[in-house]
C-alpha cells in the first residue's frame, strides 16, 4: 500500500471517530435529564437513616420525603405527593409493611435498620406495585435470578 493511501485511510478513520462522538453527544442527552421528576438522587435517600426506630403516631421532620419515595414505587397509591405530612400515619405503616414483605424483610411496620438499608440502596426507578399489582416474590424465599455469570440479579 502506498503512503498516500495510508494517509487517506488514517484521515478517514480520525474523521469518522470524531463524527461518531459528535453524533452520540446529540443523540443521547445527559443521563440526569432522564431521571423522572420527584425522585431525588440516591445520596439524598441517605437522610432516611435518621428515621431508624420511627413508628406510628410519631412525627419526624422529613417523613414526607419518605412517603413520596413509597408513593413513587407504588406503596402509597392514589395520594397526591403535595399532601404528604411528616406524621407517621396508617398509610405509611401499611406501605412499610408491604415493602418489608416484598423484600422478604421482617414485617414490623416500623422503620428498622434492615428496612432503611434496603430503602437507601440505588434503584432503577421502576415502581414495584403498578395498579395494585406486584411482580415481586412477596413473602417468598428467593434465590434471585441468575444471569450467565451466576450472579443474582434483583429488581431494584
């Protein structure tokens, strides 16, 4: 191959790789713009750790954010998030019990360490309960779903 052809191929390769970068930057916007509104980044959920031991009848500053979390994932249906208070009420206790059951945790209806640890894990953002129906193995022992490398995958 002569030098002129080699230079042409090299120039075309560089041009093509730069074009791909520019096109992909336009086709795929920043990931944060894909996050649905009302769902804070996972780091914000770390504040939920302060609710350890919280139970019905108590009032904690920020419980409305936890209620919004449970509402987004389908555990508190048919409630406008703007009306959530910081009171630990029946709706929150029911949501916690269902959440604990869905994730095979000890069902207490209280915000214990294991429950809050699960809540604070990063999630995909898809609701666990849609129109009152869940595809989770609520209350059943599970070994997870395995992909080809024998590592369990869970819907989180």
